[in-house]
């Protein structure tokens, strides 16, 4: 039988991160904080063109136990890497640390202008993350947003959720060197238990979207294809640059400004065929999100299921053909899930590896997962890992 990997119970994870903190730093943490990974249900590669997305937080979270110190040092320990990294608190600047620690130190650095001497005194941070790494489920954003929650609370900065989102984005783009678009940090901080959110990337404002799958006898299966995905590499940045070229060619600030009516004709006027395809994806994807959110706002998922499935499938196909961010593992998982009866299936996140989501009848989860597993074995791909996506709470204090 195909195994579904569940996140640990929050209480166990909180106990564990507190114990790890005591063992590493020799005292009790002042608090425990956490932030979730996410799946983006629809609205992919549109956030950096001021588009619309519908993400939900998943139950896999990153936990951070923290304490202020007067050592003048940001001490960071990760359970997953087994490393402790130290950086001078007053001397924090991009390049001071790299790897996982850059996402942590980057948030402290990005919040620096909110401190009145506070951060210079130092902080100990113990990190225990359960969002699978490299799976396109926002493990980096979960780490950044958990650290932002910790620093906000311990140092009483008085930041708003949107200021913490901006700090996490700044950490990722300017400190860790991954120029991502803000979807992941917004989802990790703003998502709500039991719901998805409609995120408007013009100003990162949100509207709650009904997403009661369980109540409708449905489930969202996450298939981590284990094809490694990284946003620091050049391909993500290349897509962003092509999207910007599209906006320039159409004479708009962002592709969000292109009216959907008449967009196909407008895109045909873009001379570079690659930029043309990239722009077409973004304009069509934003329109798909509009329709998707409207269906959920005006009726039940069950009533709108046929169209919801079409929109999910069309999103994947566009990411495969126009945006070219899929890899064989993603396409095989999507095909196998659809053939096994998924209502809709698409890659989620940045692509170039990572995960697929499949909307399925709750009693078909095992069948669909089994079919993907068999397809992967036939293609000699690494065995995939399966989770269920349960809409979970955003970042905050746990203890
Ligand atoms: C990654 C990025 F981090 C997001 O900003 C977004 O662009 C996404 O890829 C694609 O929708 O997760």
C-alpha cells in the first residue's frame, strides 16, 4: 500500500525543538515559533508580474526555538544540517553566511532598521524544519517566516504581517540571492486554517477563499517527485527576465495590466517567440485564477468541480508548453494522476523539479498515489513521496 507521509503533531514538534534548544544552548528558549510550507493551488509564475495566486498553507512547518542573548552574536543551529553557524549581530550583511543560515541571518538583517539596539545584543535560534527541502513546498519561506515571527515577538518590534513579509522577501532576494516573487512568504504568513487565500501580488492583499475539501469528500494529494528544485539557479531568474521583457514589449508596467480581452492579439505582436509564449502564460494564468476564485466564492467546490479541474489542468499544460518549467518527473506524475482519475493535476511552485498537486476524490487517494508510484517505477525515476494537503494556519507563536 502506498504510504502517505504525515507531518508530526505540533505538540511533539514543539517539545522536540525545545529539547534540542536546551541541549545546544544550555537553557530554556524564551519562545517557540513556527511557519508553514505552502502549496500554490493555482496562479504560477505570476507573482513577480503583480498577478493573482491561490495558495494554502500545509501542515508541514518549520519550528524555531529562540532566546535573546547579550553575546552580540546571532547563533543559529539547524537540526537537519547538524551545524551551528555564528554571525556577528551588529556586523550582519549579505555574504556574512551562506546556505540555510543565510535565510535565517537574512531575516534578522532585513529587520535591522526596526531595532533600537535590540538585535545587536544577539539571539540564539534552534531550527527544526519539516517542510521537505527542494520539494517546491516553500521550505525557505517557512524558515524565514518562522524566524521573522520569533524576532518580532522576542524583540517586540511592532512590525505588521506585511512588514514581516517584506523582510522575508528581502532576506531571500538580497541576502540569500534567490530573486523570488513574494508568493511563498505571503502564503506562509497570511494563510488561514481551513481556507485557501486569493493573493493579489500588486499589494499582497488577500481574500479568504473557501476550500473545504474534506467536507466535500475531496482531497488534495501532494506528490513530491524528488526531482530536486532550486530557485537560486539561473532558470528562475531567466523566466523573470523574459516576463519583464514581455511587459516592456507590450508597453505596460507589468503583465497584470494587459486586459485579457485582446491579449492573444497583443501577444502575437511580441517579436521574440519565447518572450511571446512566456507572456501568454502569465496573462492566461492570471485569468484562470480570476475564474477559479470566482467559482469558489460563488458556489461549492463540488458544484464547480468540472471547471476547477479544467483550470488546474490548463495551468499545468501552460507551464509545460508556454513557460517550459516542467521536467519529465512532473509531467509523468501529472499524466499518471489524471489517468488514475484525479479531477485535475498540476505542478505547484517554481518547477524545474519539485511537487505536483492532484485534486482527487477522498476515497481515490491511494489509487492515484499507487498509479504515480508505478509510473515512476516504469520510468526508473526516484520513488516519489506523498502527502495530503490540509489547509493550515500561518506563521506565529506556538509557546
Ligand atoms: C517560487 C517562487 F519563490 C515564488 O515567488 C513564485 O514565483 C513561484 O516559484 C512560482 O509561482 O516558489
